[in-house]
């Protein structure tokens, strides 16, 4: 589950439309996907559900209450589904990426990227491959005893 949008703003100024749009795309889409694929997984008695959350869903972030709530919801959803479906051989986990160098983050001013890097013990942003490697692990049999977990891919960042 990797659908995601942002409509950032301070909570006191956030419209209900901003809230609903982010929750709808980020969280409801995960529900819809899990709801659709679990019958197949239950029939085959195996499967791995991976929700793409965010460190913002773990720690929160000013100006992103809707995004943070949606990503925290994806973490709770993965943990609950892991408990519900584990006896059927289905695993569910969440990945919580931190500052990842993408086209979106590349557009940020250099001073913003430098400030982010100062907060990250590894002193760099992550790559899409860093996140993909964790997804590959969670989708593979190498993680056959990993379920209900949140793996932060954030270079050691503490918000």
C-alpha cells in the first residue's frame, strides 16, 4: 500500500476537505486494498501485506496532522491485520521512511536539505532503493517470522 498525498497546513487552519482528502487517499486506499486481497491470501494460506507509512506517522510533524494521522493509521492497520490474519499464514508490516531523496525532495531548497541532513545520524537522505530493499525483505521468505512490525528507514533520525 503505497498511495499517498499531502495537503499540509496547521491544524487550526486545516479544512475538513484537506483532512478528508488525505485520509481518503492514504488510509482508505489501504483498507480497500487489504479488503480486496485478503480473500485470495486466505485461500492460499500465505501472503505479505506491506503498508508504506512514514516516520511522521511514528513521531508526528507540525503542519501535517492529516498526513501524520493517515500514516499512523496505516501502522495501526498493519498491526491489527497481523493479529487477525496471522493464523492464516498472512503477515502484515509497515515501512516508515524518513527523508528519502526523490524528485519531490530534490525540488527543496538546498538549505532545507542541509538542515534535514544535520538531523540524520547517517548525514544523508535515503534512496528509493533503501526503502525498496526493506520492501523486498518483507515480501520475501527471509521475513517469514516478521509480522506486525514497523521498520523505520530513516538513517537513525529522531524527529
